[in-house]
C-alpha cells in the first residue's frame, strides 16, 4: 500500500474516531397483537384466502376423505405424501379410492427429482403452525418431508392443526421453544408462489406452487 493510501486511510479512521457518539432513539411502545380463539382462526382464514389460498375446515377423522374429494373434483391424478409422518400414515390407511393415486416420498431425493418436478400434480405436507396476524403457514422441513415437497409440485396441500394457529410469529417461536432448538430451515408461506413483472402483471406459480390448499384440522 502506498504512502498516499496509508495517509488517506489514517485520515478516514481519525474522522470516524472523532465523530460524536449518538444515543440510539428509544423504541416506541408496542405490544404484539392478540386475538380471541375464534377471532384468531377467522383472521388466519380470511388473510389466507385474501392471498389466493383455499382454506377448508376439516376434522382429524375426515380430512383424508375431504382431501380426496377436493382433489378428485379438480381432476388431480397423482398426489405425493410423506409415509414416515403420522399424517402420511393416516392418509395412506384411510385413502378409500385409488384415484387420485398416492405417491410416497420414500426414496432419496436424487431418485425422486423427476417425480417431484413433473410426475405428481400435488403434494401434502404438515405444518408447524399458522400465524393469525399475517395469514401465514410455518413449515419445518425434515428429511421425511423435505422442502421440495412444498416447492416443486403445482399444488401444495398444507395441513395445519387449528390449535397450532397463534397470534403472531413471536408467540409461535415461544410456543415451539425455538430459544432451545432453532430450526435449520423454517419456511413461512402466505399463499401460492407469485411474482410480478415491471408492468405489475401478477403471475402465479413461477417460483413454486401455483395453488395452495390449506386444511385446518379441528379436534372434536
């Protein structure tokens, strides 16, 4: 480094050190939003639907049959699911018809890439919960149910337990105990994939699923 560069560097550092310190402004008083149980679920549903998602309330016993009917009515032929999860086992055990066909995510991703990209019409995943404040799903992908299942097929079907919908993200972090074990890949989803070009023309499905179907499972 030349003497000129050293001198310039020294002047800059001297000015920075001589600059007066400032006190950061006080944060305004703020409390996270909170909702009553019925309001919480209603807000979550309304915001998800406003963001171009379909939301159905189902029960723990009937959601596989409801899902089969929803997908059959859309002409869906092949649906991927995770057989190693509890929801996946229930889906396989109670699937009452061969149409649509269930496709198991039961092999390494290298062997299922073509299937994920072009071999299924939809994929079913569980969720960690939902956020009422923003109408958002929270996914915690695992090796049994990887992120690609909710990213590559044209339709993503998300299962969310009604009592796992919380007021806000801070509440979900506290409820899930993230202070002790942070997820390596938490995914927040607020509707199907969408993007807009410079003319502000909105398009769905460019960077992910073009449709999002949410089954809110109520325990009765």
